[in-house]
C-alpha cells in the first residue's frame, strides 16, 4: 500500500512540474488597440486586443482579422467588415500595402477617411510597420479631389477628442523643428487629415508638441506640454500652454523653441504675431532668457539654410 501511495505521489508531482513547465514556455503577445468607426460615423473608437505572439507578420495577420470581424459592441463598425473586401496585402520596408476591391469607393467621404484612420492607427502600432498604403483594384487610392493619398502614418490622422466631426480636410502644415545641435530651426512640411472642429492654429501647436516624424530634425517643445487654448485676434495668435512648457527640451535653445512656435504659426495668412502664455499668465522668463510679456514675429535668421 505504501508503495502504491508513493507511485501516485510521484505521478502528481510529475504532472505538476509538466504543467509549470508548459506555463513557463507559453509565449504571450502584446496588447494593441483595434480601431473601429462608431455607428454615427463621427469618430474612431478603440478596444484592447492581446495577440498570441510578438512576431510581426503573424501580428499583422491577427490585427487584419480583427479589423474584419464584427465586434461584440453594436456601436462599433469594423472597418474591414463593410461594403468592400481586402483582396491582398504585402509588406515591404516597413510599409504595408492593402489592396481592396472596387466596392471600397462606395463609401462616402467621411466614412472613407474614418475607415482609413482606423486601419492605419491599428496597423502602425506593430513594431516594424511605419506606414500603410492602399490600392483599389490595383490602382493607388485617391482622395475625393483625385489626388493620390500615398503612404499614411498614424500622425496623419489628428485626434479630436470630445467633439463630433463635422468635416475632414487634408492640409499641409509648414512646421519648424530643431537641428541636431538645437541652435537652428529646420523647415519641414507635414500633411494631415483633420476635423474642421479644431482650428489650424491649435492643430499646428499640437503637432509641434507631438514632435517630428522624420529623421534629421528634433523636437523643440517638452512633449508633456498641454494646450489650454489657442485663439487669434487682430492678427495675433494667443497660445496658452500649461506649466510643462517651461521645462525646456534638453539641448534646444530658448530662441529655437519660441520661434519654432512663432514661425510655424505665422505661416498662416491670418497670423502676424504670436503671444505665448503659461496658464494664462505672461509674466514668465522662458529659460531665464526670454520674456513672455512681449509678442513675437517671424524670425528667419534662425532657420538653417538648405544647401
């Protein structure tokens, strides 16, 4: 009897160790946001999804499957479970190319942009995937003006939290970021799709805070900075930021930060000067060298010339 009990105990211990070993060997993936379009077609909303692996190609396949499955929440519309079908996809040098059938163009303008936003935001979360391009029947996707949309990143689709979307517009912004040494500005152009509920002035400031999305240029503003308000009156743009703005970005001169904002905003036809405040107050010395009590005008002397 003792011998039988001993054998049973050994078997139990063995099963326990095997179970533990299996748990240790189990590979878990990462948590991603799957983006959907709400029923009213006014915004993009998201839901958590945990992948079974971290392998890029497998994760891509999983996320595409999720984008094509009808979600449990009835107020969500999966972008790839609608009027059109995904015919094929490929990956090359960090860009995913999606090819759709002809029914893709049956979407209205707002629905189409929201669909793009949901797909691009979802897929560019994957490590190694930076851009998404789209085709319809093998031809590059074009917007409602007939322009080729081209490669899209998540930064092209601007959040507009808390407000419903009246209309989407595609815009070009001329932004000024820092050079490598932080003592000069470099001019760059960024395309974006945004809701007309947000002003262009506020959009520009938010994009400056978000920072550059190409190599060779560097951020000018503390990324923790929050925008309180941006308004324009009589040609002066009033930019009100929270106190995080006062914590300067390492290696960037005070002048470069101030004129990164000023030069970018003065590119707009309705802005001639910029007044910066912190929590509504202008009685601050930015980096102990520039008084915020005055307004600023365009300064092209700080812009690095391109040879």
